[in-house]
C-alpha cells in the first residue's frame, strides 16, 4: 500500500481506538461470548505449542494487543510478555489491568525490537486493521527467532458472507435468534454495540501464499465462527459446544468457510 494511504488508514485506526478504548473493552473483551471465543482460541494455541515446542518460550509478543485481552494469558506459557499497539488509550487500560505486561506504543510496520528477539508473535483480530499485510509479515519475520511461532487468531474470511457458503446460513439463523432474544428482553444487561472502522478481509489461500513468501511454514490454517455477542446462558453453552462441533466435524467437510481465520505458522 502506498505510504500516504497507509498513513491515513493508520491515523483513522489510531483516532478510533483512542476515542473508544473503554467501549471496546466492554463490547469485545468483557462480554461472556467474547470470553468463550478467547478461551477456545487459547486452548487451540496451547495444543499447538505442546505439539511443536522445542524448549522454553521465554519471550512472546502480542501485536495490536489492545486492552491486554489474550496477552495476560500468555504468562501461562511464557516468562516475558510484550504488547504493542499504536493507541495510547487502549494501552492505558492494558497497563492498569495487567502491570506485568511490557507495553510499547508504536506502529506495527516499524517496531522497536531487535532482530530474532521473540519466540512467538501473536496477532489476535488485529491484522485486518493494519492495512499492511505484507509489511507486517516482513516485520514479524525480522523480530522472530528462527523456528519461532507466528500465530494469527480471528482474522476475517473473505469467503464467508456468500450465498454458496453453508456457514452463511448459520450466521442468518444466529442473527434471527439474537433478534428474538432481544425482542423478549432476555438480554437484560446489553452493552452498547460497537462497529469498528473499515477493515480488510482475507482469502485464506492468498494469506497462505503471503506467509510463505515472507519465510513462514504453515502448520495449520482453518476457520471458525463468531456468534452474536450475548450474555444469555443457554446461547453461551450452545456456542461453546458449537465451536468444537464445527471444528471437528462441519469444517472438515467445508474447509476454510467459517467467518474467522486461525493460522499457526513457524519461521523457517
Ligand atoms: C480490533 S482491535 C484488537 C485488539 C486486541 N488484539 C484484542 O484482541 O482485543 C485492533 C487493535 O489494533 C491496533 N492497531 C490498528 N492499526 C495499528 C497499527 N498500524 N499499528 C499498531 N497497532 C494498530 C488498534 O489500536 C487496536 O487496538
């Protein structure tokens, strides 16, 4: 992307997250349904590490770390956890909640870390806000140690909202279900919905090619679904079971068609 367009997009993102940091945390991090996805993502990450780890993960980085969601969990698997974000306001919340995190306010395409510094770099639902996929992958390659892990969790799939995709109808049913819950006021403590500024969507096959081009070997890439935000207990227990069912059964028949991409790669 041309430098001036990149700067404009990046500034838009920065202004937005600076303005909405508290709201972001309430809508995307604290809701019970968000916690279910986070726990599911983290369990998959732990499985991957167990299978592929060769020694200790002493230093991990969460790029576009936001208010510290996920980053603090990384202490379960790593001694030092770093977080980088360009928004001061989200970092303030992260610092207050998790003082042990080593936080830096910077641009993702120009990080202050040394070459070959991290054992693992994670991007959780942020790559699509960077508008610089190639540059981000090149930067991650620079700061990761050889054989280091590069993990993408929750990036949007361009093949999702398409009439030929069976998961699309799952999304329709989910929307209807949540409208009904709202209609009968089953949702007592509904937080204000938050629509984030425009972002990119990715074709999984293209993302794979870009990762390979930038020196990564892909170990696993698959998709899963986000459900409508809810605190409803019945919906939540269904959601949790659905994620496992989708992953172990439906996604095997229709690979790479869920709404969010999860990818586990290793630096060559
Ligand atoms: C959707 S939020 C995700 C935050 C966090 N990973 C989470 O899961 O809650 C996207 C984050 O990316 C950050 N961001 C967007 N563009 C960035 C850039 N160019 N450099 C660094 N951070 C950026 C935003 O400030 C925001 O905190």
